[in-house]
C-alpha cells in the first residue's frame, strides 16, 4: 500500500468520524442528507460482501467493518434517535434515491469486469458511490448557513477522493497490469462533483467568511 | 502479492 492510498483512507475515516461526532455530541443532524447516508450504506454493503469470500488483509477487513458500521450508525441516528431525528429536515432533503440507484443498476449490468453476481455488485457500488454525494450537495446549496462540521465532512470526503486518484496514478506506474477503467472513470466523475464545492470552500476560508453556496 | 488484487481498495 502506498502513502497516497493510506492518506486517502485516513481522510475518509476522518470524514466519517467528524460526522458521527457531530451527530453524537450536538445531537443534531441539521444539514446532513439522510439520502446520501443511505446511499453510502448501500454502497458499502454491496461492495464489501467480499469480506465473506476474500481475505485481503486485516487492515482491509477492519476498515470495511468500520465503514459499514459507521454508515449504518449514521442512518440509525437520523432515522431512529429520539433527539437527533427531530433536527432532520426532510422537506429540504428531497432527492429521490431511485433516480440514482436504477441507472447505476443498469450501468453495472452493461459495464462490468465480468458478468458475475459479485462483479456486477462491485461495479454498481462504484457507480453509486460516484453520485451518492449529490443529495448532500443539493442540501448544502439549499441550506443558508452551513455549519463548520458539515462543511468539513464534505471537504474531507473530497480530499479522500482526490488522494485516491493520485494513488491510482502511482499504482499505474509502479505495478504491472494495474488497469481498472471502471474504478478510475467513476472515481474521476466522483471527484469532479466536488470541484464546485471546493471552489467555494476555499473562497470562504480565504476571506474568513461563513461557507455559503450560491443557489 | 495480495495487495495487487484488483479489489483491494476501499
């Protein structure tokens, strides 16, 4: 494993911890999209089914369990926790899952590394992860005041994606036969979705003003 | 090397 991949995983972990900590300590999920969190729970469930069939490393299995556990806990908090769920504004978080999930199923059936159950699910999880942030970005755009933690959560997720791209470039040059078009293209699309957010995030940071996305 | 498996990333 190279340093970019490790740094990417750590930023991913940090993003999830920031979000869980925010929800757990201030007992509020204001500004957090339940739709995005549910999509991530689906992404991790479909991608990490291989913990039952393949063993890669202890690190790998451990991280998979963390991402599965944290995504389900966040969904549980927003849906079931008696205080947290009151802060969830479902009238703002209106993105429909089905418009993202259905096209990803079709795409995964058409474009995959092998037409097997596991490979189709793998491809599906990559396509869905690429677009899963959309409900969150739409919600941020609608929210007048984005709190620091929600902003940091999205920022860390974007950094994690960018580091994964550097990791793929590194692996392409250092490993033989490391060519994964499906992973690369969906990963690139995913990272590009953060470009706009990054622009405004740095603007607000430079001018020391509260982050606000234009409608 | 197990790390060269195509699905070794998270």
